[in-house]
C-alpha cells in the first residue's frame, strides 16, 4: 500500500474521555470499519483535578492504551495524542493539524467540533454516536461521587487504573472543596 492510500484511510476522534467508558470504546472500534488508522485526541489535555475533568492527560492515555490492548486492537492501528484547548475556535483545527499526524476523516458527536472541521474542508463520519442515556462521562462521575456502581460502565482496565490512582477519592475531595 503506498503512502497516498494510507493517508486516505486515516481518521481522528477527539474526546475528553473523563473517564474513558464503554461508549468511547464502542465508537473507537467502529471507526476501524471506515479507516485503517485512527488518531485518538485527548481533548482539554491541560485540564485535570476539576469535577468535569478529574483525570490528567497521562491518566487518560493509560486508560485508552490499556483498554485497547484488552480489546485486542493492534497498537499500530492508532496514535494517542494530547490536545490542549486554545482561546480561538477559528484556529483550533490548525492547532489540531499541528499536533496530529495526517488525517482526512473526522469522528465526532460534538456540534462545534463538527462545524469547525467541516468549515476546514474535512469529511465527517456519520456513525459516531453512543447512547448517552446509558453511557456518559457526567453520569459516571456522578455515580463515583455518590458511591454508585460505575465500574461496569467502563473497561475493566480503566476501573483498575481509577482505583490505583484513588480517582474516586480525588473526585470526592474536589467536590467537597467547591
Ligand atoms: P466534550 O465537550 O468532551 O463532550 C461533549 C458531550 O458529548 C459529552 O457529554 C460527551 O459524553 C458527548 N460525546 C462525546 N463523544 C460522543 C459520542 N461519540 N457519542 C455520544 N456522545 C458523545 O466534547 P468531545 O467531543 O468529547 O471533545 C471535544 C474536545 O475538543 C474538548 O476537549 C473540547 O474542549 C475540544 N475543543 C477545543 C476547542 C478550542 O480549544 N478552541 C474547540 C473545539 C473543541 P462523555 O462525557 O460521555 O464523553
């Protein structure tokens, strides 16, 4: 396969993944029906230790890596890169292009992200949504704070990482300080 063909089958998926959950994994696995290679961008990489973004970019990288190993996804099929936020939405796509390897298809359920990439001329995939009633980062963080059962909503390895870093305790401390 020549370089041009490889480039034709590269996609990017950007999400905060706070934390990574089974919906993200389902979406990531589905992207491989459309692309050979996926760039997984960890959004808002500079933010951690807040209620909406409790985990660092490094912790989220580990969650994704371990979960994809668990799922049997080959390591040469994806890159994981941190993407920090910037002040200007109008230059954000250029910022992403500067940080990521080449891609030409975009996977996103976020209307702003879709709009910015469409304006920049990228092709959007239509099949990227998970059922947010069942799975959402907000719901999982709420369950953690309120001693609910969150473990089954995330990959096994993600639950292990969160326990290892005392993630639930961290989240509860952040909420108490508010
Ligand atoms: P987000 O703001 O993290 O998520 C928005 C909502 O969409 C969340 O509730 C999320 O659920 C949900 N969602 C994400 N992927 C989904 C999917 N495949 N199916 C159903 N729901 C989904 O947005 P994001 O799209 O995940 O991440 C976009 C990132 O780009 C953010 O970090 C944002 O800050 C960044 N961004 C930055 C700029 C800038 O710097 N100027 C501009 C545009 C975007 P979960 O919580 O369950 O994941």
